[in-house]
């Protein structure tokens, strides 16, 4: 076995962070013009995002109540509540406050842009905009707002996780791991030796636990242990407190 395996550390380190495979970010498009919404949605889908369309503030609120998106694209001029009013409202609510808002506006003048940013928008983009510009701005707000999703390599003992290539390996063997278990493992590996309660894990890994039961964490921890195989014992249950990832003491680790 003299060939360098494709998952060798040096090739991982050379991986370009921004074209990385990862779970598709969900983008809520709040836009009353179907032609624009569809164009944006098609482009987002082609570029690895998961678009969801709402045509006004009310249906956007229903979407937000159901599942929190990773980014909101918010049109300024909407029937009913304006984009500006919606941005203010979502910034004032703790549940929606962390979601990046990118305002879409046909208005070009400076006072309006300032008003948008004052209302809590993270950025704005003036119509008509190019797809490339929109994608670049979405990626930028995602990077700024989601430090846990930043692509990197984490190593604990013989367990290695590469967020850029979405690979986990243990003792140089690649492990097959589901998307939620991957996110859970990533978080645990970035904060090893600490006990995390189920509700903390829901907060940090799922991002929003209003509609998710704490039991869900147990289900995914069980799946994670199964996926980890002999490294499964690294995920410890701390009775009455939660879970902890710890370097496996019984396995000799050469570094
Ligand atoms: Ca509009």
C-alpha cells in the first residue's frame, strides 16, 4: 500500500473551503413577484442551496414558525407589511434574530439602504442583480453568521473530521455518517471533554429546538455511535447531564 489514499491529510488540507459539500443551506425568499422569485430559486437550487418561497410577510412568518432558514432574502416592497417592517420584527424576536437577512431592493438611493441596514438587514442588493453577485453575498452572510459551519479539520485521537469534504475517518478508515450525525459529531469534536445537555445540543447543532423533542438527540447519538463503530465509545453518556466526546483512553494513538 504505497499509494496515497485520496483522503490523506495533505489532500484534505489543500481542499478549497468554499466549494465544499455540506448540507444544503435553506434560503427563504420573501418576494411577491413570482418571476423574480422563480429565477432566484432556480439559481439557488443549481448552486447547492435549498430555496423556499413566500410571497408576503404572512406566509414568510408561517415558514419561519415551521423551520428556520439559514438566510432570508427579503424584498423591500411587499403587499401588506413591508420588508423593512418584517426585518425589524424578525430582529426583535430572539428566535429569528440570528438569521442573516439580505434585503432585495429596487431602490438605489442611499437613505433607503441605510434604513434597511438600520432595520437589521445584514446586507442589501439592488435589483436588477446578477446571480453571481447574489450567490456571493449569500455565502458572505453565511460565513459571517455561522462560525460552527466554517470548514475545517478537527482531530481527536484517531478520529478525524473534515468539514470541507464532509468526511470522517477513524484510524484512517472512512466512516459512513448521516448529515445530522455529522453535524452533531462536528460540534462535539470542536468542544471535546465537555458535557453538553440535550437542550444545548439542540441549540447548537439543530439551531432551533422549539419544535424538536429532546429525545431526538438520543436517537441521533445512538446512530452516531453506530456509525462510529469502534470509536462509538468516545461519545459518552453523562447520566443526568447529557453527552460528552472524549478521546478514547483504551486505544493507543500515534501522532
Ligand atoms: Ca416587490
